[in-house]
């Protein structure tokens, strides 16, 4: 499987990081070794002093596809999930300043939390899903898929131009505003609507 991530897909998050709004989706990949194992704590890596949480809606691909037309994209997934794209923000800033790829700051071991998935049929409209992240039982991030600059089906169309999608691939669709630094002993809990889909301890 592969993990395909979308950057800068929520306007308020673009603003909070002082980034420019892209004309097309920003894509990057995480290796499968980035997946945080179930029931395992997240350990802050020794190479960063500023790891941020980024909660995101996830889409799991259910069939092989290439050059998928947006009108058929809905056939390529039947599960919606929630996860975290952990980002070593200090390392990312350093790499961006040098014009270098982000992978070391985004794809390190344990940087991808993949929570539980819900059937797509659970939702009346995949473009109107509320989700949130609580840190230490306090609201930290909240978003709705209606606020995506590129909605799920448009992302599948765009991504499949460049990467053949395979069964089990996971798309991280971007994070809303409210990203922030984590420290040891933080507890991170993610919800779609009022259903808890993951709970992570930080070490």
C-alpha cells in the first residue's frame, strides 16, 4: 500500500502557516513504515523540537485505477476514516528554505496515524462531514469536508493522473486550521461527527 497526502487543501490552514494558495493540489507520499502501529504511543523523534499534529479525513481505495474521471471516482472508495499527519515543522521549514523535498519531515517512522474507518454509506454527503481533534480533552482542530479546496472525488481524479491507485492505498485529504505542537504526555483523540476513531498517547 501507499499513503498519498494532500497539502494546503483548507484555506485557513494555508493562512495560519503563511503559505500561498496553490493552483492545483499539493501531493507528497509517506512510506508504509510511517504508519503508527495500532495501540502504540507516538514517540517524538530526536531530530525535531517542534512536531505538529494535523488531523485529516482519510479515504481508503477499494479498486485499481488510473486516469479516473471525477464522475466515476466515487466507485473507488467505500470507507472514510480519520488520521494524523505528524509533521516535524522545524525540519520542514529548514528543508523548504533550501528548496529540498519534505519527506524527512513528513514521512518519518510513526508519522502517519491511521484510525478506524467507517462505511461511506454512513454519511449522507461525503462533502459535508464534520471532524475534530481533541488534545488532552480540549478541542484543538475542527473541520468539515465542505471546506476542502479540492473535494474527495476531485482529489482521486487528480492523484490518479500521476499514481496508479491500488486496493488498500490511503489518501490523507489535508488538514484544517488549528495545527500545533505536541509534547510528551499529550493525549490526542480524533472524531468524525461524534464517533471516536483513534486515541493516541505522546511520549
